[in-house]
């Protein structure tokens, strides 16, 4: 597993590459030795206009936290600024001034 930072802070926006090839962006709630607890995970999808984000769980409660087992994560890193801003706009509806 590629590790760029051994510990993140609650509230950090992170990008995860999963073993099935999916890439997700989410706000970290908590991390343990075995899992990450995430808020509002979004799957990265390519589009004609660039990278897009869509809700990862269509039928789950939006406000319910999601637990991601570390065994399903190949890589993780802090999300780049542009995608972080896009994530915050997608999940909160607030447009950030860049």
C-alpha cells in the first residue's frame, strides 16, 4: 500500500483508490488501524467537461457515515485543491471563491 501520510486529521478531504479500481473522495470523520469512517463519499467519474463527482451510495442516507475497511484501499492521499473545492461544492452546495 502506498502511504503518503501516516495520519490525517478529522475533517480532511481525502482521495482513496480502492482495490476494485474505483476512486472516491470523502471527508474523514475518524481513522483506526482497520478502517476509515467517512462522510459523504463521492465516486470520481470522467466526463466531457473533466472530472466529476457523484454520490457513491445512491440508496443510503446522505447523512449516515460510511466505514471503509483498510483492506479495500490500495492508495490514499490528501485531495488536490481543485477537486477538494469541487467536492465541497458538490456536497454542500456552497460555491467557493477561487
